[in-house]
């Protein structure tokens, strides 16, 4: 008599999940995942097996077939390996966090330089140097090493400003495309050197607010009056 397919494919009963035994470390395994259904994880290679493999025979099989040179190692060896793995993970997490903060700081300083209309070289020659000196005097040499990770060379500041400008422009274009209507106004103006410029301003409604945003400012390369370009 054939079995009902539903009976053959039925899920394991709740509570039948295998649990990790501290003694399994002698096979080179710790565990990961949910405590209710932990998965065995090899301390040597990091491979994760299914919960169904949480039995000595399958753990031992992996150890002997994948890591025969470690087959005769004792528990203390695997415990040391496990601790080393944890330290490496902690160090990598810290390194990534510091790297992300250094990148974020680089963008923030580049934004300040752009807003103050200062030369891009000021980031490394003055701002970074000043920050390192302040940190050295107030916090110590170890903290100076962290500040030194912030890249503020002229080329880096230039790239950061370009990235932020492109992102702002892209966001504005998306808002204009999603708006039902928008108005574009182009006026003539001059810079501090009395050079003619075109300034474009867009107006649109975002939610319930009327937005007035500068779309672009372009300097004329010609000596002709601006009105000649519209005739």
C-alpha cells in the first residue's frame, strides 16, 4: 500500500531539532544560527552544515574528510582556534567601522570646504594638520593614527565634492520628473569678478511645499550680452 504523499513530505515535528553539545568541539565544530535549531559550523574552514548534521558521526566525517591533519587534535586545540576566530571577526568588524567613519569624515570636511569656497588643498595642508595636532595634544598619539586615516588630499576632496554634486543633481532631477508641473526661470547675473553668468531656478511643489532650487549656474565664455543668446 502506497503512503500518502502528505505523510512522506510532512515537516519534522516541533522540538525535534538537534541541539549543540559542548563535547562536539572535539570534532572541530561550534554552532551558529538560531538556538532553537542551531547549525554546526566548522571551526577550521567555516562551513555550515544543516541542523540534521548535528550528530557525532557526520561531524566526525567532515573532520576526517576535509581536515585530516586536524583529526587527532584535542579539544584545547579547537578551543584556541575558536577564540582566534572570534578575535579576528572582532578586529575585522572594528576595522570596517573605522574605515566607514574615516570615509564619512572625508565627505563632511569636503562639504565644509565647498561651502566656504576654500581651495581644495586646504583639506590636507591645514584642516587635517590642525586636527591631528589638536588630537595629539588632547588625546594622545594613538588617536592621531585614527585621524590620519581620513583622506583629505586635493584630489580626494575634488572627488568628494563631485560625488555630492552629482548626487544632489540626480535627486533634483528625480523630483522634477515625479512632479506634475515645474517652472524653469533663467536670469542673468554676475559673479564677484563682474563676469556674466546664467542662473537657472526651478520651482515645483513637493508634497504641499513650494520649492525654489537653483538648477545650475553657468559662466559665459563670450563677451556678448546675455540677451543676445535668447534672440
